[in-house]
């Protein structure tokens, strides 16, 4: 087992209550693994999952991995301090973004269920990197199957929602109520759509997107 040197001890008394999904955004698994284990880059994740479903544990869950960077969720900035990060090998939008293979999704689902069995992570706190850092990140992106993930009991998803018209001010309040950062409203709406309405990722809060957001808020 390869162990990343890039971690810190967690602060005592801070619960592990978030699961963050990433893609590596690099050309190969070998490059991604080398980056995650290179102390010069100061980046890491608890787990790395290859396209064939092979799972690498790089940082123990009781340690703080450096996977989130500058991020924000539900009023908190120190996402690394109370989250577990999983990297999925995928070239990402820069190097030929593609769908996540079945074996990889199955391994991720099984690993995530195991994590949820050990820690109290509510569905609202199962997020993508773009959800917590919408101005900087795109991953895991619109090709990640959040609907399937939620159907497995991991995270949230809603269907058959009622479209509604809302103003930008209302959109901002509703997104904030769900947990999103609001430094850039268009970027935040885009991140929301990547997660919950991947067929339309344009940063415009249209009635369909607003209806999905309202239905999600009704669940929490």
C-alpha cells in the first residue's frame, strides 16, 4: 500500500461529517498517484480509485488529507478538517473528460457505503469538489452519475419536480440554505446543475433548475 505523506492530524472533537468526490484531472493513474504522494505538491486524498475499480488508501480516515483546498460548505471553511476525500481516476475536462466506468462506480459505491457506516455523514453532505469550490473546480463533473449514487443510499437526488420561476435573489438564498457558497452566483448555479441537472449546465437558474432546488430543500 502506498501512503501519501501529505496529511495532518485532525483537531480533536471535530466530527467526520462530509464526503467529497473528486476526479484526478490528469492523463494517467500513475501521474495522479505520484502527485497525490509527492510532498512538494501538498495535495492528497484518503482514497484513489482506478478505472478498473482498484482502490488505494493513501491517507487514514482519522487524518486530515489535503483534498479540498479553499472550499466552503454550509457555513464552514475548513472542509479538509471534517471530510473524507475520494479521487476517481479520470482525465477530466482538460485532458478528455469521459464517463466513469462501471467497475469504478461500483468500487466507489461500496467504499462510500463503508465510509457512511463508520461516520455520521448526512446525504446533504455528500458533495462534489465543484459544489464546495464552484469558482475553481469542475469535478467530478456532469458525467458523474449522482442519480445512481443516491439510489444506492449515498447523497440526494430528486425527480418529477415542479418547475418554478424565482429571482436571482431567491436563487441565492435557496442555494445558501442548501449549503452552497455564494461568492459567484453564476458559478454556484453551474456547480448545482453539474450535480443535480447535468443535462443543462449554463449557470442560469431556469424554472426546471429552481424546481429541483426547491425539492431538495424540502428533503432537508
